[in-house]
């Protein structure tokens, strides 16, 4: 599939953010209900949706098409279509619905390709259309797992209070492959000096103030669990507990 990379339109992405993720509605029109000849009776711009043209065949509006499909297939008003060509148009409409749903999800926040696939599947999109949409978004640069992983890793590291292991866990939970997550955290740590002991100590000192009413045993147990959930290694946790609870 040859796809020219087109930079995101800022106004269009703001509009998607304002609307939030749209409900996925995939049409299931039966072209068999139309009699020959099949003719494109309308091909019009879609209001507030640059890059889409709404198509009608024999007076029936099917949905929206991408500009590249229209150009590649020579879609124009007044053109007659074979049954096979009409089926291709209907398939392209279904793909565009899934593509626009994916863009709505990405307008809310960046996502990994796996997370995007899961959310589209939950919305009821067919697997073939999901694969097509994600392939297109990858080619256009709207989805980039490596860049997304580096962005998340850097944010988590700079926010403090998390360990290397915890960052990798977060990335894996967000659908990033293990090797991509490892590369992202390694690249981040090469740029940002992460002092796990210092970060754990600062987090523990903040947390222990909220545990002051507990007896010493319960306080130690709660603080240990707090640090462990953030992925700190046992030796780091034990050292921090000693410093914070045994001055």
C-alpha cells in the first residue's frame, strides 16, 4: 500500500479532541438491492472533515472515502461501476469508518498499535479493517510504537517515584512489545540520570507522613508494599525502609 505521509491538520485534530472518540458505526448495505446500471450519483466534500468525500451510488449514500482512494480508483460523479467496483467502494467506506475511529482515539492521546487494535476490536471493528487502518497510520507516522514508548518512559522517569522495572511494566500494559519497552527505557536512562535509590527514598518520605497513625509494624508493611508496587528491587526497598523508619 502506497501512502503519502500527510502532517496532522491542527484544526481537524482539535475538533476530534473536542468530540472525543466517536461511536463506531459500520454500515452493512446490500448492493444487491440496487439495479444496474450502478452509477456514482454524488461525490461531495464532507463538512468539517477535510480529506473525506461522501459517495452515493444510484442515489444511495454509502459513506465517506479517503482522497487517495478516490484518486487511485478514478472515482468521479457520473461514472458507471461494475458490481466488483461497487463492492470495492463499499469496502473502502467500511475501512474509512474504522480509520476515522482510530484517529478519534489518537486525538484523545497517543497509543501503541496494540492498544489501538484492542480498542478498535472492542468497538466492533472487523479485524481486516483494523489491520488496514493501523498499517496506514503506521505508514503516515500517526502511530509509532518506539516514539510512543520513549515519550511515556521519559514522562514517567522525570515525574519521579518510579523504578526502571515499573516503567517497563507500564509500557507493557499499554501494549508496547517487550523489546521496544526495553529499548525505550534504556534510551531514556541514557539521557536522564535516574537515581533509583534517591527516587525511592523521596517517595517513601512523602508516603510515610500519611502512615504516622499506624503502629511500627503496620507502617513498615504498608511502606514496603508501596515501594514494591512501584517496581523497586528488594535491596533498594530494604535500604530505604531502614533509612526512613530507623533514623
